[in-house]
């Protein structure tokens, strides 16, 4: 592995180092990763996971896993389980610190009562639409609610009745009493509790009022003793509200919110809402479709945890939004697999060849190296015989000059085997389609025998009698546009050819019953991973990435 295990610095770490120097929080570092269980995690979440758990590791602190489950309607246990699996798979451990915001519903209710008693919150009867109208705009101040001056007693009574189910969904809310003229819209008496009936998967029907994210989040951080609450940039405008809640409720050891830019990746979408749309409407085959940027999709595709962590390290942490080229992610996995996986030969679009001067029943077992990058990987035996398969694309009847593959009269080397010469192509008389090639081999050119004759092209092949039939799935970007979000409907640039399934591939006998999740390099084709549940009686291989390193090329073009 070439990954740079020494983690680089970033502005968040610098702030934490400074805090430690000043013995802020008594030298404690405590972070959290707070997903909302309303979908599967994606590579953007991986960035946040690596950052939060990574910081805890680096500074001898702790990181909690906290489900931010304050919305009963959109959330589901299926998501909880998948999120736990993904965090673990990435290599992180929350130990005993698995929490749910719903664990704090009683506490949060008490905090809200405290705000009411301090005349810092009130029950408002305006409809949500009216609240929006009253809020004003960036250039105009808001208008105060006619319910703003309710007495403490009245507010306590109404809030309790909200909780007890006296009122219809949406008919009343609890609002923080801050400043309707604040230049920050989030400070204009934001809603902190709403009435919403719906069965919560953990608290059932116990509650019909639910805290809003902006209220629940800082207080969940406080309850857990979080010191650094790291979130993405869109929450920067909410920070004054975060701080207001913490200060107004006199939280000891106040947690500190810090924001960083989310990860955006080219040629894909990241929002869970959009991913869910693709899954629910069958544009892809489930949340773990290997074309999706979900962690489960990347895992099924064959990505390794190390390569994703390496990627998250390389992209760094910044304060400005940008789009990272997906080629960089591919580069990271390619670089790792180059050193770690076995090479094998697989013919994806088979063309039969007959070696006319090779005896009918002879089989030779030839030596093939498992990984030229890893001398310890050793050799394996591969069978060679009279009838073989090569790629259809490796033969041209009428080749251009620089085509160093098979053509009538031309010679190539078969990898780990002999030099062969193409004598002629046999065609179907009716269709003109090429059915097979007839070749001859030069017995003096066996690889490893000390032979010296060189030819320009080397082809991969398999022995027809020994090969195993397999299915291979080739993936391309899910979207044709670099930024699908530019269109009114992000689905407009979906790539209809993002999956190509080849069902009659021929692979080495070595790959007869491959273990799901095992990765290989198919010579000349790229890195592949055995599918986890193929739904086929043949072995199924997902292509992780091809061998062409477009990222290295982009870097070179930029002079890096
Ligand atoms: P989405 O819009 O994809 O649903 P979200 O922010 O609503 O994302 P959450 O479950 O609330 O998803 O996110 C949990 C944590 O992951 C948050 O702290 C959030 O900031 C972070 N996160 C989400 N998406 C990204 C991203 N693309 N890059 C970095 N961090 C992210
Ligand atoms: Mg969210």
C-alpha cells in the first residue's frame, strides 16, 4: 500500500491544536458523526466520518455515532443498520458511544420549558405559511407574531397541551424568541418544536411534538459532552442560533460548531433525496448498485476501505465548495490494488483460435506470475492447449499500420506462453462473420525458456477446454454531465449506457468458484471484484476501474 498514512493538517485540526494548547475543554477532544437515518451513506459522508473519527484518533479523543432521528416520518431502521455497517467497514469504532437524538426527547422538552420560563420561547398559532410571510427577507426585517407576548403561564400550558396531543398537526409551533429584525433570518424567532403525528421507529406514539434540527443538535452535542461539532458549510448561517441556544440555556463547557465544505464528486449526485429517487424509481438496482456513490455501492463495486480513506485524506478539508473529479477516487483504488491483487486472464468477448501445429490432446501447464509488483505473490499454473480464446478486438482483417495485434500473417506473443502467427480467418459463408482464426505457434518461444525473439504485441488468452464461463459487468459514470445538479431535473443527464453486461466471457479455471468480494486484475481490462449476490449461476465480476489512469493524465496536463 502506498497510502500516506501520516495525515495532513487542515484548518479544523489547527483550531483544535490551538484549543489544546489553551487547555480549552480541559484538554478534551470529543467529536461526533450525526447522520439522519433517512437513506444510505455516501462518499460525502465518508469524508465527514474520516474527519470526525480521524480527529478523535489523532488527538486522543472520542467520537460518537449519533443518529439524528428527530423526524419520525422519513426515518427507518433499515437505514440505521446500513449506516452502522458502513462506518464499521470504513474502519472506525464508536465503542459504546452509539446514541440517538430521540434518547434526549425528555431532556429536550425540559430545555424548551426552561426557555419558556426565561421568556425566550413562545407558542405561536400562525400557520407555517404565515410564519414564512412574517419572516421578511434578506433586505426587509420581519414582523413580530401577534402571539409573541403570551405570558409564561399561557405558553407553559399550551406547550404542555401540544405535547399531550390537544392540537392538530401544524396548528401550533414553539418558537425561540430572539429578534425579528436580525439580519440573519435564522435568528428571526425560529421554530424549535412542531406538532407531527407519525410512528417514530424508536419512541412509537409517545410523542406528537418533535424538536427541530437547529434546537436538537446543539443540545444533543451538549448532553454528550461534544467539544467540536463539525458540520458542513450550509450550517454556517445557523451557527449564531447554535450559540444562542447554548448560551441562553447556560450550558457548561459549550460545544463549538465548525464548518467545512462538503464533498461534491463529478458525474454523480450525492443528496440522499436524489439517491432515493434513483433507487425508488428503478433507475438503479438498489442502494448498493455499484454505480452509486453510496458506501454500500462502492463496496459492492469492489472499492476498499483503505482507498476511500486515502481519497478522503487527499481531498483535504477546506472552506470553499468545489467539485472533485471522480477520476481521483478511481486513482486511489487503482493505486492500492496495483500492489495487492492477483493478475489473471479473462477474455470478455471471445474469439476462438486453433493452433494448427499444436497436438490435439496435449495440455501444457505454464507458469504465470501472480503479481509483478509483488515478488512474494508467487506463480500459478495455467493450461495451454490447441484451442484458445482471445479477444475479438485483438484481430483485424485489414489492420492499420500500428495495430500490433493479430491480423493475417502477423505475429504476437500470448502472455506467459508462445509467439503465434495468424494464418487465416475462417468466416461464416452466409454472414461473413469471423468464426475463428487458424494460427501456428513457434515451439522455441515459450516464455521463461530463455528465448530471445521479440514481437511487438502481447495478448491475453484462455484455453477453451479449461476456461470457465462468467458474467462481467462494466460500469461507466452514472451521469453524462460533470454536474447533474445544473439541470432542472438532475435525471436529464443520466447515462443510459452506464452498465454493460457481458454474459459469455471466458476466464481462467482459477476463477471457477471465486469468493464474493475477492478482487483481481484482469490483464489489460482493469480491476474486478466478485459480486456479492449475483443472481446468476455463473461467477459475476464487477469492474471496479479500468487500467487507464485518467487522474494521472489530468495531473500531468496541469503540470503537477
Ligand atoms: P444529504 O443532503 O446527502 O442527505 P445530509 O447532510 O442531509 O446529506 P446527514 O445524514 O444529515 O446528511 O449528514 C450527516 C453528516 O454528514 C453531517 O454532519 C453532514 O454535514 C455530513 N455530510 C453530508 N453530506 C456530506 C458531503 N457531501 N460531504 C461532507 N460531509 C457531508
Ligand atoms: Mg439531512
